[in-house]
C-alpha cells in the first residue's frame, strides 16, 4: 500500500509517499509544496489544490494520512494552517482517497515507541526507518514522513489482527 | 454586479446573492449549505465545494465577499470554520472570481453606519435594505447578506471615485 503523508501549511506543506507491506516501510518520494507570501490567499490555496491533484494523479496513493487538528496558542497561525488543511482534506475526498488522522502522540508512538519523544528523536528514527534519502530539512518533510509511517504501522496492525481473526 | 456573500462554517454556511448598481442593493436569493455532523469531514468539505460550484455555475456571480479570519477564543471552532473557509476561498479562486474580505467592523459600518452596531441592529438594517424576503433565521443568512451588501457599498464608492477622477 502507498500512503501519502501530509504536513499541511499555507506557506509550506510537507508531503511524503511511504510504501509499506510485510512489516517494512520505504520512502518512494518526498518534498514540499510552497506558496509565495506575496500572492493572495485564493491563489495560494488553489496552487496547493493543484499540486495535490498532480501528485495523486501521477503516483496514485491509496490513502492520505495527516495529524489531527491540534490546539495551538497562536490562533492566527492555526487558522491559516486550517485553511490549507481544509483544502487538502477536500481534495483527498474528491479523489476518493481514504483519510486517516492521528494525534501527535500517536505519530511519535508509532515512529519511536514513545508518545512523548522529542522532535529530534522522531527525525532520527524517520531516517533510520526510511534511509538517508529523507531530506534533512525542512521539518515539514520529516513530519509528513512520520505521519505516513504512522498510518502504515496502524494499517499493518489492522491487517495482522484481521488475519489472526480469520485463523 | 452580482455579489455572493458568504458566512462560512462546517455545519452551516450562509450564502446570499446581492445585486447592486446605482446606489441600490437587492436580494436575488439566499440560503444555507448544511452538512450533517455524522459524516466525515472530507465528505462534508467536499459537499461544501460542490454546493459552491453548483451555485456559481447557475447564478454566475462576479465576486465573492466574506469576513476576514477573525480571532476567536474558541480555537477548535475557529479551526473548523477555517477549514470550511479555505475550501470556499480555493473554490472561488478556481472559478476565477474576485475575492473581497472585510473586517466585522467594516461590515457593520457599511450596513448600519456604525462599526460597533449590535448584531440585532445589523439584522434590522439588512431587512430594511433588502426587504422582507430575507429569511429571519439562521443568523448565517443575515451575516452573508451583510457582507455582500458591504462589498456592493465598497464597489459603489470605488466606481463613484473612479467616475469623479475621470471628470
């Protein structure tokens, strides 16, 4: 199964295509979609919509994985992120893709084994799991990889449980 | 000019088509798009995207008017609203429509003459300006009418200034 992990943002959205199966994960490709601050928000959100559409058309992931809306003290940042997130969630639904959401703790747990692991530890484990092909920056790519791995992990457990139940 | 005023929300989005010209405004049509809470958010946002597309295709407004992202103490509501708002802003850009944003104070000022008018006063003036055809509830419709009137007002001033400059 190919999962598209996303870390949404208006200025920068991290994306990562994570392949999984047989208890292993691998990176197919990753990057960022960026939109320039001087453009109006409609143009920026539309460019995000189009970038998502092009990637989905060319790579055909089966599912999209992203973090749940989180509480943030910086409300205006949270609202800008939410606008970008809404566009991506809508685009995923329009493409008929499964959408899976995880809390930050669930993502950390799946990648490092600890729900309270520091950010640096998550980044280290992402590279250990996926190899040195993961770009070191920006963080948005690492975060997109992590949430993609998290869904592969959850889907793997689900398959294992289903297989166990059939026995 | 026909303006589509919007009051975005995930559960309820108010919309109002406001015609304007020669210093007058009139209501062509208004309503709400609602999405059921039991549906997943992707399906709800997609339904908003589709409702917007259908209205724009059948009524061909030239511009979309909505309130600026506002600071809210209820962050999770603000983020859900922002997701819906992002979808509508993106859909407007995709349809090639002008997008105009106004602060709540600018909307109140345009409708009532006072930037700090209470909500009830705004609703009263909206009905005075547009007639009794404006549905009394939900508030989302009144708010969509108000922001639509606000843009007609601003566009009218802009045309008058441009005409004055040409003299």
